[in-house]
């Protein structure tokens, strides 16, 4: 059994006996937000969903959610005190939504930022909202497109009472023991940032290892190599399971994928934090620099990383040369 199968969290977990279903709005129904709404709705919670496109909201309703056509309507459909969870891109879009909900919400309401925001922004936003009595929690969310099936790892920052208030939601989003309060405002996004920095290094190691195998004098079946590694080896992991899926879907040459690897910010922030704290982090730093290199020259190792990121997060891949010519 692969680690993907063994982590599956049964849909029957749901609301505990004697416990009232939780209620929340999710703003942003993309790859992760839409699946979070579906997972929570399957487990008996009342979830209001809003996205900018009507068809996305309609899908949320089909998945068991309650549709809203505006931020105002999403807030109005919640009983007080309200909980609103943002699953929108970090940066300008998150900032705009925080500022808007600073006007729409009231004292005692709670706003959760589930995007990959910089932890310094999360601390600032928490202080801003608290001036009006609105609470903010920052939630680092990991799980990608597999979260609907196996659950999401949730690294949360904020006040203990707010954490306990939304714990029924966190428990049903996560696999067993897959969530926790990391500390005060900003701590959740800080831990998620370092998590992603570690991910950079792990992906780079797999990419380099597979490239050495691919370039060797031996006619290696990388699917067979991966299958052996998946069982008993010290490098077995969920990422290795995803490598097996990627090779099965794309072929071991990965010639339909360009070795172009994006970075979403967390790796840069992790390296900067390491510099600020005088912590040597050569692996994470070099893995970030290799992502920059991938944009200048195609390599097989970069193709492996691009394929793995597509498998676990649904991140887009650039077409390879053979795909362009088809």
C-alpha cells in the first residue's frame, strides 16, 4: 500500500456525536479552496462559498456548499460570531480581501488567512483587524490537490481561544494529528514558509538523483527503481509515490514537460530568514537558485521536479519540446 492510500481520511469522520456542525465561509474556490469546501460539506458542516466566477460557485453548491454572489452576501449568510476563511493568492489579492472584511466584519468575528502569505504581513494584519475587535488566524495549508482525499496539514497561528473555536473545522480538514497551533499571529505562516523551503531541498535531491540515473550507462527502468525505493528504503516518501505516478502518466523521459520550475515566494523568504537569523541553509538556498537556473536551460532533473509539483499541487507545467511539435 502506498503512503497516499494509507493516509486516506474516511468521509465518515465528520461531526462528532453531540457536537453542532460548524459554520464558515470560504473565499476563493480554486484547486484547494473548492476541495476544502467539498471535504467539509461531506462531513456535515455548513460552508458558504464565494468565487469571482458564477460557474465556480455553482460547482460549490453541487458539492454541498451554499453559494454567495459577493463578499457581502457571504458574510450575511453566516450567523454571529462569523468565521471567514480566505483561500486566495498571497500578496495584493489577500490584502484587498483583508481590507474589505475589515469593513464587513464586526467585533468577535474571525478571519482566517489560508494562503501562503508572508508571516510579517500576517502579524501586521492581525494587529490592524484587532483595532476593530476582529480576530485573525494565519493558517499554513499543505496538501495540494490530494487534500480532498487524504486531508490537509494545517499550521495555525493566532490566539488559543480562536484555535479552539475553529478546531472542529481543522479536525475535519486534516488527517489524524495533522493540525496544530504553532504560536501567535504569524507563526503559522512562518512554519509553512520553512516547510516549503524544506520541500525545495527534497525536490531538488530527487531531481538530481533521477537525473544521474537517467544519464547513466545503464538502461534503467526508472519505474522499477522507484517501485523498489518505495518499499523499505530510507528515501521512501509521499514524494516518491508521486514520482511513480508521474512516470506512469508522463513516461520516464518526461519529454512532454519542460524543465521550468517556478517558485511561489516561500523559498526566497526562508533563505532570507536564514540570513537574518545567521542560520546556514546551503541546501535550501541552492535549491532555490536551481529553480532560477531551470528557467534558463532545460534539464531532466528539473523535469522531475516540475512533474512532482504538478502531481501534489496541480501546479502548471510548461510543455516540452516533443509536445510543442505534436
